[in-house]
């Protein structure tokens, strides 16, 4: 919501007049729809046809106009470009944009203002817009606070990108319960991450589900799997974080309550 709001607020009146279009599996989609509704402009949202219904329902409830596409990055981008040309609307990228990144950075800024002695912050990593903002905040407002990324083994393109030194994309058909993290890095986010992130920790589907359930049970907070990867990283490597003060970014709580992953 922070990134989407900052991006749309920074558009000119001329850029806003016909509305905006984006592509997203659901979280940024809802954010763009709601930010657009508050500003009285149209929001066209390209979503993969296999996106969770709860996320589609959220977009519709905020007045977003959904256009479904095949569940690939290429299909998202092509469909969004077609809508942009047909409707003469402004494209707002879900993560590879400095206005989006700086909006997201406010989460890290607020966390560090309240906890100025954090040793590190762990952030989910999908397209990299959130973790890039957290990195910039840690540099500007942290006290030797480093940033770690967390992603599923099943879609570990960010981890592989750092290993190879260039952007690696997930294999076609790669899937994870953390649907919000299936996107690939962009050139802006990759450059910020490769120069500043300490490491990227990968977690299994089972570890994600266990951490999600623990947050629900102990903290009474509704989080989706994409949020739970950060806690999963700590639980996976307890010794690594022993005696450290760690901040966890938990972002995203769009869950189908009738289809929880730990209920068989």
C-alpha cells in the first residue's frame, strides 16, 4: 500500500486522468485499486488467472477492473501493455520503480525509528520492491543494520541472481504457496539488492506453513505465506541469529480462510 500510494501520488494530473494499469498476483493489485479509488481514478489490474480468489475479491471490492491472463511474467507484461495502449492509461510497475521503492522504504524507516538498535532486518523478496526500500532505510536510518532477504526454495530466482551476477528468472511452472513472491527481480531492484543485501535465505514450503501457523497462533495476526518466510528464516537458522536483535518485515495478509494450508 505504501509503494502504490507513493507512486500514484507522484503522477501528474495528466498521467492520472485516464487511470492506471498494473500487473500483480494480488497484494499490489489491491493497493493500486484502493489508492486509485481514494483519488477518484480508474485502476485496471492484470492478474494471473490462478491468483487466489480472495485477492481477486479484494481488488473488486476496491473498484479495480480485473483482466485475467496466463500465469507467467511475460503474459502479465504483454496484457498490461495492451491495456495501456488501448485505454491510454499510465502503467505503474509493481516493484521496479523508485517511487514504489521509496514508498516501501517508509516501513523500514518507521521500524528503525522505534528500534534503533536492530542488528538486522529480514524482508521477503519477490520482485524486490519491498526489500529494496528496506535496504535504503537501513542505510539511511540504521546503526550498522544489515538486511537479509528471504524467499521460497521453489522460486529462488533472487538467490540465483546473486550467485550468477545477473537476473535469473524462475523456471516456467515453478510454484509456491507464497504466491506473492513468484515475480522476478527488475533491473532497479537487482542493482540495489546485489550491492547491499547481506544474503538471501531460502525456505521450504513446509517451513513457510509452520511459520505462518505460529504467527497466527501466538501473535494473533492474519498473515499469508509470503509474509511468513521471514520468521521461517529465523527458525531455520536459530544459531545464526542467536543474541541478535532482528526485525521481521511481515507484509501481506490476504488469505482464503476456507482453505488454510495446515488444514488437510
